[in-house]
């Protein structure tokens, strides 16, 4: 599967994230050129979960770190956000 973009809403603003499927079975979530984190769908529960950072192979991309001086929203990848992003991935896989 090729990388693709999704849009989610945060603090009343639309945020674009790039999703990079991996051979390791998870999806890297990219925000402003850095890895925000990764998520995967658990086979037993069919739920999307956040992959612990120490399990994510960064590769060529840096990890994303928010800088207060930036105009970007401060986004943290947590369980609720993993589920929201996962629904968007499911939709992309369904229509893509």
C-alpha cells in the first residue's frame, strides 16, 4: 500500500497527516515531516492502538517534536487519536 494523506479535526482546525504503511504491520503517522507515532490494528480486538515509540523503526524520518514558537497545533498521538486515525485508514483501504 502506498502512502496517503488523511484529514482530522483538532481544536477547530483541519490537520493533514501522512500515513506510511510499513512491512512491520503498523502505520507511521507523519506530521510536518516527522514521525508523530505509529498505530496498528489489533487482530484479537479489531481495535486501533498506539504502537509504543520504542517499537517504531524511524528509518530516514526524524521523530516529530513540537516547538512552542511554531504556528502548528500541538498534537499528541494517544489511544483516542489512534482510533480516529484508524477509522480514516479503514476508509482509505475500503475506497482506495
